[in-house]
C-alpha cells in the first residue's frame, strides 16, 4: 500500500460523494466524450433500518444500517457475524466479481491470454450515460484482456464487462450461464445472474453469504490477479479513473474487493482486510450512501478484529493420534497434521479437539495419505477441521502374517 499523503484527499472526497468522473483533455476531445455527460451527484437514500446481527460473541454483534451484512473468516470460511445473510438482493456491480473471476480463471487455465484482443461491439459500447460506469472503450475498438480485467475491477466498466462476456461466451446471455454454473460450483445457493454487469433485472440477485464465498474464491484461487483489486486508479483511452472503494485510500490493511450501486441495490461494498495474519471479508448490502457503506465496513472490521483471534489447536509436527492398521507389517501408524493449522475463535475462548480415524484402515498405507481428521470446537460449536495424514509408510504383510492376523481378528485377539 502507498503511504497516505494529503494529495489523495481530493480523490477520497470524490469517491465518498460518488462524483468521481474522468476529466482529461484527451477525453474531452474524443468521440466518446462528445456523448458523455458528467455524472450528477446522487442524493442519499433514506437511512436504512438498523439490523442487528447474529454471532457467537458474548454481547452480540454490532447493529448496522444495511439490509444485509456479513463478516467471514477467510481461512476457514466461517461466518463470524451476519444479518439476513441468505436473503437474495440486487447486487449491483458486485456482480462484476463473478465476471472478473471467470476472466481470471480463464487466464489461469490458458483459455485466455493477457494480450488477447477483445472487440467492443455496438451492444457493449458505453455511450457516456450518466447512469452507468464505463471504461470508455471506443466503439469497434480492441483492448487486451488484461486491460479489460482492470477496467472491470477498478473502473467498474459495464462496457468492459459486456465486451468480455461476448468474447468468452458469444453473448452476455451465454456468459450468464457460465456465471451461474460457477456460482453453483462454489456453493452460492441464493444467487442467480442474468447479466455480467449487475444492471437491474428482477431475476438478478445474490445474497451476502454468497458474495463472501465468491470473494473468498477470488482471493484464494486468483492470487496472481488479486493485487489488481487494490489498485487505486487505472488510465485507459486517456481517461484516468479512481477506484471507488474509499477504504483503499484510508486503511492500509484493506486490499479489495468491489463497490456497487444502483437505485434498487442501494450502496454496496465487499471488502477484504488482513491484520496480524488474520484476513476478514465483509459484505454490506443496501445501505443509503457511499459514506455509509465505508463507515459500516470500518465498524464491522474493527469489531471483528477486536472480538476474534487466531488459535492453534494442535502444534505442528505433533502426533495427534495412533491409527490401527490391519494386515500391515506394523500394527499402527502415527497420524499428524499435513500443514500448520489455525482457527478463528472469539477472544478468550478455549478450543477443544476431537479425532476421527478412518475405520478398518488396511495396509499398504503411504506416508502422507489422509487417514482421518481432527475437528476443533469452541463453546460447543465446530470452528474448523483439518485432515490427519500418516506419518510413515506401512507395508502390507506377507501371506502367512496376514492369515494369522485374520485368525486373531476373528477371535477378537
């Protein structure tokens, strides 16, 4: 993150007021600029009702003036606090997280390359409307996939989103099918996409929980591209636009993800923050202003870091259990963790563990094979689990020894 200086304050104020618009000489002289009009400041909606959340923390969660909100631990995917987490709501430009995720996964798999060219069709072209955000791709021009990706993430370009949808699936309708298939794969059970942009449609909905699941997938599976979500500005076609996520300018622990706003959706924000080795994801849906979505996210992050901590239920390299092995040259094998393991729990709460070993384990057993799991519980509630692996090879016994073991097993010896 860049150090904070007074030079960024005008940008922050512009973002908070939702009046950030391109202002450059080249833009004014371009064909696009002739059709563009300056975005008018949007009056704040009436204050949303305050909604209290559910949490395992004694004393409860904060009450936030948003229709739905959620706090998730990135490492485990556990929801630490939430309100109306599964209510399908209009997600506005938070939709573009799925659009960008599909682009990122196509880049990772080789289906797309960063320098592939994407054409801006008549349908994708942004006409400079005051009611939508644009990357300002010229009509019938071509842009590289990596520029398109930045235009989606940083500038929230509807034109960029439509252009890549047509490039990848032939049409935006076809791309929506890809979006819904990926949502199903990720376990987003209260989400249905109709378009790549988040422009209003009565059938286009997503829940706070589902959007947190998507954010977690982006951070986990798109690590090569995730730094783009923290970039504060992007210049294309001579037009420099700033990222609308105000927290990127004021909180050095925040490194993503996406803002959204339509009249139907209200002001929305999905954010990720990492402090002292703990990463939290927040979702704020349908609040009444850009300032409110930023303030409520700050409140939720502050509450989360104050009320939760990382715990290590079992030390690395410890023998967690001894597993019985049938028909092996050895009767048992040590079981331990594959990697260091932490869980997130309310501060001060104790963590208990229980071990589950696969029944009727038979040789041969390879070192590193998963032979069970360990479950962590806090205050009677599961807070995480980790696989247990064999710490050594166990070869299969010879015929005579196996026969003897079968006899002794038959008689219960």
